[in-house]
C-alpha cells in the first residue's frame, strides 16, 4: 500500500472519530426520515474520491513480418497510480427487518486515478542506401486513465444506533478508460463488478456523512495497434467520503 493511500486511510479514520464525537452531541437532530430513521427513504449525495488504478497487461504480435507492425516486443504491468475524482449519486433505502437495512442506488462521476506501463520497442535492423543500420531497442510509456463511470450498487447493513449505519455493498460499473502513448491514444468502456464496505453517520437533521472503501475488477480492454494487440486488465480501489441529503 502506497504512502499516500495510507495517509488517506489514516485521515479518513481521524475524520471518523471526530465525527463520532460530534454526532454524540447532535443525536436528537439526526432523527429524520421515515418513522424517525435518518437513513430511510430517498437520498441524494456527493462523494469526493481518492482512487488508485492498477492494470495487468499482455501483448500479442499478430503478424511479426507485416508492414503494419509497430515493433512492440512486450509490455509490463501498470504501476499503481493515484488520483482524485468526484461522484454524484442517489437512491432509496429502508429497514427491512429490525435494524437490517437495504438500499439501491445509482451514481455518475469521475472515479479518478491512473496507471502507467512500460512498453518495450524495437526498430529492426535495416539497410539504407546500401548501409546496414543496426536494430534500435527502446521503451515507451502507456498511461491508463479512468474517465466517466456509471455505477449501480446495493447496500446491505445494520443501523447500530439512531444515527449510525454500517454496511457492505456490491454492484456493477461501466467505466470509460483511456490509453495513450507517444504514438496515439485509445478509449473504451469496461464493465466491472465492485464490492466494499462503509458507514453513514447522521450529523444533523436530514444530513449524513458517508465514508466507504470500494474495489472493482474491470473487464479486459483490447487496443489494436496495427498488427499488434495490447491487452489491459484494470482494477481500481477508491476511498470515498460523501455528504448525503436524506429526503423525508
């Protein structure tokens, strides 16, 4: 785990304890929603995201002797990269049995984060004007970056007090990824299944704070480069801190 990601997790934990202390003074204000439950009913929210992207990459030379060959000889896995983003979301939730809570929600936004991979290249030995030019080996960098994403999530959890909800989540996302190097760029959407956990704290009437951690495994992306194929298998981790408006 990178130093910056550890720092973000520690900061989120510190914010959590501070919020818990504050909400102990405002419990009476957090009684909103259906039947006095601050988490029931419709809600809208905004997340700030701190994200990390990784990618397992492979390469296939389709036609080694073709004129369209880009003379790529290999590609490494993407180094972990972090970034920031934001997400708007909305949903509806209810207690289905005692303290057991369930909700379904949709979200649209920018997850943030990117990854960089090294591509090995070669310009083969050739004859120019009767003179033999030796092969030239080199490298290039490919950047894998997240774009807009649409998510659908289901949350299942428990209201552990009048103003605290803990939950796990699972869902599906469609995320646009862009790949680029010195020779060009390419973008494509990739679906993926996501899972995570988090909690909400009612901080005042109709307003709650949410903190959650989500991991997503995306489908593979194929970038055809002439007679070469690059395959990217990205995954993302996101720490999200949000403010929610619960509507009675």
